[in-house]
C-alpha cells in the first residue's frame, strides 16, 4: 500500500486522535477508486471511514449520501448526483464533496448554499495544484468545521454537552424539519 499523503498524515497528527467508524470492504474500495482521488481512497483503505475532532468531521462512503445529492441536485449539469460524491460531513450538516470536474466543494445544508470554487472563481480555474494534492487537503481544520452561534462563538462543544455525542450519520440540527433517510438531525425533546 502506498504511504499516506503528507497532507493526510498532517491531519492524522494534528487533528487526531481519529475515531474509526468502520473499515471499507473490498467492493467499496473498488467503487471508491472510480469516484474519489487515489490519495483519499488510500487513506480510507488504511484508516477506514473515521471521524476527526471528536466527531466534528466524519468521513463517509459517497453511497451513504447519494440520496442527499440526488435530492439536492437531481440532474443538474454542473452538480449531477452521479458525478458529485460526498466523502465527509460535519456535525452540523455541511457536506464535503468531490467531483472530477469541479474538484472539492461543499453543500452547506444549514445555510442552504453550495460553495464551489470552480464556479465562483472561474478566473482561477483550473487550479495550479493537482487534483490529488487538492484532495489530500480536504479534511477541515476544527475551526473551519465548527458552526458559530449568533455571537460568533463555536457551538460544537456546547452541543455535545447539551445533547451528547453525535453518532455516525447523524448531525446536530437547528434547521426546520430537515431530515434525510441517511443523515438524521438531533433535536432536543
């Protein structure tokens, strides 16, 4: 197996410890090789699907989120759900995605926005860095993954204290009645 890319190794060292959710099966790895850059698949093969920052960011199989991308994009020309693959999500429902055409982009469910550098900054597209290098840096820093309250304070730790740790395929929800069959939202009862 090739060594873990230096950017992903940095994530392991600086954002660790990671919590393994599960290892990918051989058929899943074969399918992932069709969808994601090699550096990401090599990482998943070695470490499995895992979470960083105490559950703030979780890596997942794109197939687990296919219903969400199909619902969000349908057959959109730029964001077709067969070509856009969720590889991870935050505890607040920000989905980190990969596309061979658009590279990395985010679906920010709480804000109902999509941020895609390829479409918002076309003058800087394509990037100078290779797709493999860009893919290797897609695990967000803790401050980037956390959500801020109305006063600009991060709320992940407060949500964990109030509602407990989130499980795999679960996020803290504060957007009205949004639920996915895959990604459920925790709400105070």
